[in-house]
C-alpha cells in the first residue's frame, strides 16, 4: 500500500469513527430525556406522600447513563456485535435510577406507585429482596418503558430502576468496591463476611421497621385519646 493509500485509509477510518460516534451520541441522547421524565415523576410522588402522609418514602435518588465504553464492554461480554442497534435492543440498563428508601415497606410503596402510572410500562421485575442473590445482595430491580415526546415522534425508552433501603445500599456499595479491588475474585473468607453483613443489614431493616410501627401505634393512641 502506497503512502497516499495509507493516508486515504486513515482519513476514511477517522471519518467512519466520527460518524459512528455521532450516531451513538444522537441515539443515546434520548435516554437523558427518559431519566428526566422518571425523576420528575418520582419527585412528585415523594412530595405527595410528604403532603398526605407526612413521610418521604425516598431518602435520595441517583441517576446515570452508561458511557459508550461501558456499553461496548457489556455487548462484548454478551458475545454480541458492537452496534448501536444491539445496544438499544439488548442492553436494558443504559439509563438507570437508584432510589434509596428508609424502610422496607417504602420500597414496595414506590413500586406500587410507579406501576400505577398510566404512561409507564413495567416490562420486568426482579425481586432480590424476597429472593436475594447468593452473595447476599438485596434490591428491587425494575425495567420500565417511559415515553419521551420529541418534536416529530414519541419514543418508548427503557430505564432500569433499582429500589433499596439505606442498609442495602451501604452493603451493595461495599461489595462493589471489594469486587473490583480483588479483580472479581473475592476470597472465600471475605465472601462469608459479606454474607453475614448482608444478614445484619436485613436485621437492621427489620428492627427499624418495628420501631417505626411502634412509633405510629403510639401516635395513633395519643390522637385517639385527644379526640
């Protein structure tokens, strides 16, 4: 290959790369709008519960969009060709929201509230609270479709929603750090300690729920005596 041909090939490769990056950016941009839709709905629900029940089921929320590099890695792990079409079809968590609640009951309160939204379609539910992963991981995972209203069309965009308690979130954060610190090969003794920590986190959630129920009962008795 002559130097001129090599130069032309480099220019063509660069142009193709630029075109692919632009297509990925345009296709993924709609996930930003989907997250904004979900976050707005969740904030409204949280404020409504505060107004009616004087309690915020959501302690805090965090949302993110997977980077193109992360999407590519996930496609490769799945043995799929790296294309934007495969990403949109097979990667369910390009857009993700994590909801952290104070109490176990708040998790299912939020799940019910999300499910009742007319324009949200729940397409998959994985309840790792009732059926924890072997390592002790607990969380409620939803895949939903959210309508995004563009100037010339309406797109149904998939968003993953994870709902967990503060204790579950703390455990998952620790497990994630250990998982990558040991390059995904956690020593058996640490795995056992993590499992025990998961059980302790569950006991804490149960204890906090019991205390909350006792406080509510106490308040109800006081209110009845004042009537």
